[in-house]
C-alpha cells in the first residue's frame, strides 16, 4: 500500500494557503518600506496595511479602527486581559473566565491574581458548556471583564456567547472572547455576540503564524502592554509585520468567503469519522455532539496511552494530537478533559483529530481502519503483560 500522509492537527497549525502566500511575497522583497515612513513607497505600504485592516474588520462585522494587529493569539489574549485590568483597576478588581480556556488566558489570570485581582474560573458541564446563569451569578459590582472562549481548541465545544453577551451588556461589564479557532468554521459577528473584545489568530486559519489581532470595540478602556512607538492606535508598539498582516487579511477573506460550504463539508466528514470511531469498544466522544466546531473530534479509549497510539498512527502517516499540543511536553492530563469530568487515566487515553481543507472523504475510512486495528493491537499487548 502506498504510504499516505493525512494531517489531522489543524487546531495546532494550518498550512499557509498558496493564495495567501502569493499576496504576501511582494511585501518581503519589494514593498519592504516601513509603513510609518513618509515617502511614497511607504505610503503605498501603509495604504495596503489599512486595506488589510478593513478586510479583517469586515470578517467579524467590526470597524477597521477597532482592529489591533498583534503577533498572534497569545499576545491578543494578554493584551485583552492585562490591558482592560490595568485601565479599570480603580473601578473593580474582579475578572470572570472559564476553567477550559487556553493557557494564554489562564496564565495572565494567575498573574492578575498575584496583582490583587480576584478571578472566578467558571466550571463547565460534561459536554464542556459554560452555563450563562452561572456567569450572571458570579458578577459582582467589582467585575470588570468576562472572558469566555467562542470554541474550545481541544474538545471543540461552542459556547452560548449570545446569551453571555446579553448578560455582560446588562451589567455593563466588558466581554472578551478568544475566537482563535473559529474563523472559517462558524460565523463570527462581534455585534450579534455583543462583544467588546475578540481575539483572532492567523496561524489557525491558513494564514502565516505569529500574526493575529485583537478587536477592541470603539470606546473600550484599555492600556497597551507592549510599549514603544505609536503603532496600532497606541495599543501595540513595534514596526508592523507587513507581510504577515497582508497574509492574515487574505486568510480572513478566504475563510469567511467559503465558511458556509466548508462548515457543512467538514461537519459531514467529522460526523462520519465519529460514527466509525465510536464502533471501537471502550471509546467515547469528548465535547458536545452538536455545539461543536465543524472540524473537531476528541475521543478517549479506555486502557490506552495516547502517546503510544499517536506513535503508531504516525507510522501509518496519520498526524493527530493528544488532547492538546500544549500538553505534549508535560505528562499532566489536559485541564479541559479533567474539567468535563474525565478521570486522569481516561484523559491520558484521549486523541484529538482536527480536519481541514485537505481532508477528503477517503481519509475517513483509512483513519478509522488504522485506528481500530492499532487499538486492538495495543490492547492485546497490554493484556499479555
Ligand atoms: C492557538 C491558540 C492560541 C494561541 O495562539 P498563538 O498563535 O499560538 O499565540 C490561543 N487560543 C486558542 C484557542 C488557540 O487555539
């Protein structure tokens, strides 16, 4: 059999779309001028950066001046939390988030706690859903910010942001969401969701890595966390990553243009693969059956170590991830899987497959067949021991 190569880890990184790369290239070697300079070629670069800002804004129903380009999702999340906390520290010292956020939310929250802020980490149900009523109950006169991710990067659960947005609006509390995984997989509308801040991430949507943006609703009080020049409305100093920004905007354009079609195609493939995988004895689906990112499958297998399983899948040309890539260098089980109630043992036997533009329907049969025979093999070996 010809060795295949099936990449199913699009939640950790996506290939740069050739159409994205093509529009980026001239900005490395030809249009390299600093957009802050005053001569004509720099003004052309500045104009193109501003066009890119409009495209990114358009993809989430925002205004161009509400888009702050950053060096990725981590930086945008840090800016949202530290920026709002600093600006409003005299008004209140309470932040609400969830237990299943990305580390780039949870780690800044830990620092805020050391700085004297109180942080409430809302739990989730067995499917990974936050209950909006619990958020409302947690709000106090001290609350300045609620940060709840739009969709979880490990288990794919999509949160009821519309309901949360109504609550934060009513209580006049800022509302931030990390939408790093979402563009191209579901509609994202900052007006409909009543958001004040939103994180975007180029590297997860077929754009270059190391670029992203924070949407900051006009009038939102926020302080910069990287200081220097006056770029990005004074909120993010540093010479603009022009090729990155141009590529990111193209990625946003492509993602939103094809969103409906791709969401349908991928959720169809996702559900087929889930059905096949659940035929394997001792398997279970993690996350929500329907409130789920179109490309996400997270499953646990009893009595299996995911590292061993990943190794054998790799030898068959299948590239997946154990829970979340961020956890692979440590042995501790995923905080997300623990939060939905999995035992540490079952959490250690969990795999995440995230489909993408290259995923074809033939891949589904191959992956489920390899998975099933590999698990049989691993289980019979562990029984012999
Ligand atoms: C990948 C990811 C991030 C971090 O983005 P970087 O580009 O690595 O900085 C943040 N949040 C979520 C949900 C992600 O999936």
